[in-house]
C-alpha cells in the first residue's frame, strides 16, 4: 500500500478526471471487473437472491466492521456516530418509512396527513405499535422527544433547523414557555405538529420521528439521559428484535420481539459483534458472521469470488471529504463562531490544497472504481439535486502552485511560509481503520508537500477523532485540517451539516451567502423541484469557491451476505424489512477454496 503513494504521486496529469457515474467501464456481472480492472456499482443488486425455503427460527451473526468499539449511545435521540446506528437498527426504528425517492410514505408505524398550507402535520401511530416492555408507543412519547431535544440542557447533536422551525420551539428552548405551542397531543396515538414555515424537506426527512419513552425517561434529568443505563446498558425500542445482553462496545445479543407491529420475526436471535477490518475475510469465509455492516472496498477485488456469499451493492448516501477548521463552536449560543484569523482562513490556501490531490486516481488505485472522484457536496445518491455539470476543484498541481505564489506563500527551502514570513505548519488528523487508511492519508500529505506545504499527520481512532473535531462542541485548537466522511441522510437539505446552527458543521464555516442559499432551499418556492435544483446548484458552486471542505470520494457500499440468508436488502425503498430476515439452514455456508 505504501508503494501506491509513490505510484499515485507520479500518476497522470490529466485534468479532466471527473467521474459523473460510478467506477470505470462496466464489467457486466457482479464481482467481475472490466478490462481496466475497475468495478462498477451499477453491476450489483441491492436485494439478496433467495435460495431454498426458510426454516423455522434460527439465528445469524452480524459483523459491525470497525477497528474501534462502538460508543454505545443506543437511542436515536442522542447518538451521533454511525456504528451506534448499526446497533440501533435491530431493536428500534423511525415511526415513518420512506420510498426510493426519500419521500415519507404511510407504510410505517405511523401515518400522516398534511394541511392545505403545508404547515400542520397530523400523525397517527398504529394501535399495535408498542415498546418492548409492553407499553404502547404514544403521541406523548413523540412530543417528549421534541421536548428533550429542544431543551436547553439537551447535550446531543440533534437540535437544529428541523426543530427551530416548530412553532413555539424557540420560546421553549429559551425557557420562556413550559410547552411547545406548535405540538399538540390529540389522543393517545395522535400527534399534531405545526411548523413556522412549510418547506419541501418536511416530506423527505425534516420531521423528527423517533419517540422517546416518557414512562422511562420522564423523571430523569435531561442532561443525564444520554449517559444513563437506559441508553447505554438496557435500551428499548419498538423494532423487530429486543436487546437481551450487551458487552459494551464489543457485542450485543438480540432476541426476537414477538409483539413487533409488522409481525413476529422469522429469526429467534441475532448476535452483533465488532469485527476488525483485518479479520473480516476470515470471519466471512468460515461462517463466523453471516452479514456485515459494510465490507472494506479495498479488499473486494481479492475476495470478489468468495464462494459462500452473495455481494450486494448500492450507491452510498455519503462522501469522504477533507475539512478545514475555520472557527469554533459557541456552546452558549449554539452556533458556529468563525475565526477570521484561523490558520486556514485564506481561501487560496484551501483551494490549492484541494487542487493538489488526484482523487480520480485515488478512487481507481485504492478502491478499484468502487469509490470515485467527488465533485460537489451533494452526492449522486440524490440524482435530482447532484450537479453533475459542476467539475469541482479539478486536480491541477501547477495551478495550485500558482495560486500559492500569488497569495504570498513563498518558499523558504523545501516548504512555504505564511505571507507575513512566519513558519506555516499545518496539523492534519485522519482516522485509523482499514489497511489503507494511513497510506491514503500519507498520499495527501505527500501531495501537499509537492506544492510546498509542511503538513503533519496524526492518525486517530474513530471516537477520539470526532471528539477532537468538535462532535461535542469542543474544537481542538491543534487541529487545522481533518479527513472524514458524511452520511447525508435521506433529506438533501445541507443545513444540518453546513448551517450556522449545526453542531455537525465541524469546519465552523459561515457566510451571509451560505445562509441565504440554505434558506432559499427550504422556502415555499423550493417546492418547485426546478427552483430547488437551481438553488442547490448555486450552493454547490458557492462551496466549491469558498472551500470550507472539499469532497474527495463518492462511495459505494458493498455487503457480502452468506448464501443461507433469505429476505435481506440494503438501500432505501426496498420494502424488505428485518422481521422478514430468515435462513434456509441452521449453519452458515462455509467457503470452498
């Protein structure tokens, strides 16, 4: 892998390296590369082929692929990291479901109706939707989730535009009202929410629909909820399985929830365990795991013909990126606080660093076409709004050097100084994980050194990494640049990642133009898809010009599934649910050489 750094650094100087569609040439068959050795996600199915008949009961093992323990904040109202979401999906779920276009349906645990003006939603929870302790999931539980997240003592990451748009939320958050005036419990199972402004995102992810069990959390201090045993050790939900036992950070045993509202699950038990990426192949070949959260893409070519699994694939609602620290988080005001004197405040420096790395070659040589050059901050998983005509910041080290020269970053020996002549040393942090995590990060460092920038790399495990970039509102002043990834959710609205009031806005970027475009994207006029597309195209252009972060790779998710597994799918809108998951024999199929 280290040799690849040298190969990449010497790779083509082709400037037209944007890849509007995944991968290279199609191989025409799942697991078969094209002549150029690249795979294409379009050749994969996201629904498992069923072979044989399901047996009664049975159990499976699910591998959560990670080099670190999961944090263990096991409640949707408080969690912040994707590994915890992989645990949560087995025992809890949202009240609303959505289709392949990310629009809420009436197929979930709750249905909804919308008023003519688009501001008032009336939700009805199905009568047979119950918590796993037998208590009904109620409208008060749903209201309670809004009250907790909207409270000034809430210490999770959820409070943002989707909440401040609820009538009366600001007054409640500021302690001027004891209740949220825009939320009304109409009956045990019926809730009404009135929003200040109707906007198109309300139908595609803008409604918080994860209730919080009031009979469990109602007497608890809000500031202590996320660290309580009811979140960390004995969580409950209303999903298809219920948690039987947990080894914190390492494994969870789930048993079926016979009272699940969609119907009793086929499986008796699911065991989740953390599996290191370095051992995942062996775990799959021996049948020690039946399913995984995600297979390391870089290991796929050598294992594409694993005989005992079927590979599912899908375009991920995510992208990798490099971010620049441009300020801090103001905990008192719950807003970003830009620092005009930050080390990375000069847009010329940021733009040059973006143009110095060849992500087209990174995608091909590190990920064999199953990750590919990213151009804008709305990924192709949202094709209506991804601007495929925007080339992004194209790889061009000659131009990067010219930009730095003109901006006054003069070379003093091997490296450049600041325009005022002082030393410029940039601190870059990246996450550990797969075998190529460090080689890839070092490739970026080498690319920046090639344009005269002195960049120090520090590799950090997942949980510590996000603490340092500010996931809890505390930005490490020693961090200048960081490499991370975002899952964008079903809602295309970028406010929760790049708005002023978004804790997840780790770059701490803010500008009046950014505010204006984000607001326009959520206006009544934006119900017209063409209008919204124009706004988000302009926003994607703005972010390319301002470069608070730059996207590096769009991502495919590839998931191997043991051949005994039936009724499983990945992605959105498949209408294949976890209670249907089954097996056709007691023991996993083992790979043959």
